C-alpha cells in the first residue's frame, strides 16, 4: 500500500491522470470509474491523453438509483467528463428496470462476462464517513462475502444505491483512491494510521495493489 501526497488539488488531479495514463497504455484493460466530484478534474485531464482508448472498457463501481440522465447519475458524469470524448466503451447499470435488485443483478451478469476473473484498474473515492463506492458504514452491502454487484439501501440518504461488493473491488489489479480536502483528514487517519474498519479501509486491506493519492489538506492528520 502506497500513499502519495500532492501540494494542491490541481496537482493531485494531474498526478492521478499521469498514473492512470501509465496503467491504461498497455493493451486491453477494464477501468472502473469512481463517481462523485473527486475524480472530475482527473477525467478532464485524462481524456486529452493519447491512449489506445478503443481497448479500454469502462464500468461503474457504483451507481445511484436515478434515471440515467439525472444530474446525480454516475453514468451521466462519466459520459460527460470522460467517455463521450474518447473511444472507450462504458458499461453502466440499467436504472430503468423495475427495482434496484433487478438492476444490480443484471449488471453483475454483464460485469462477469466483461471483466473476466477480475477488474483491472479501479479508481475509488472516499467519503468523510469512510464509505467508498456505495459501501456505507452500517449497511448490508459491506457484509457481502462474494464478488458481485448488489442493491444497497442507505438510510442516511433514504435512497437505494447500486454497488460493487468489497470482494469484487479487492480483486482489482490496481486500486487507486483519490481524496482531497480537510473534511477527509479525520477518516483517513482512522483508516491509514489507526486501521479502523471503515468500508474504504476494508476494501483497501484486502486488495493486492493499492495507492492512496491525497492532497495536503486530506493528509493533514497522517
């Protein structure tokens, strides 16, 4: 497990893009795209890189149970900030199905066919509460023991999320966590120093190749 600290959020985005450029440049690869705001600037830089994008298959470690064109949709963000600008394909859950469980099950089948034995490169964020993807503390999905994709009720927000399980994320060839800002500093200390079992820490602890990319603010308490 490695931790790299950058002086600014801009440096963090550029450094993450540089690392991803290295990882995505050698032949067919699958690429798990974190949602939320943390990776947006990285995606904007990355889409300008000269890469064999036609050999990259993107997928979503988690999705919100919203229409595909909703502003909150991770698929919408991924398309807007990255995949609409490059030749890579994007696999996304079908949120028009009858219920979240059906959508998660259908997407799990797609991923099983497309990812093979394991995901390749996966980018993840982390919340101030220690969640990653849509594996939130005190929710059912964090207890899943098999690689897969499940529906997860998140009572804090009163909504369903769709998420890869910890074992699926842990099977990635390379995991990269992105975190910036003072709000992330306490939970990063709890995970990286105190080894507390927050979901992001659980995922990281079981993975073979993990890098934490942080800005100075997020790394304040390390």
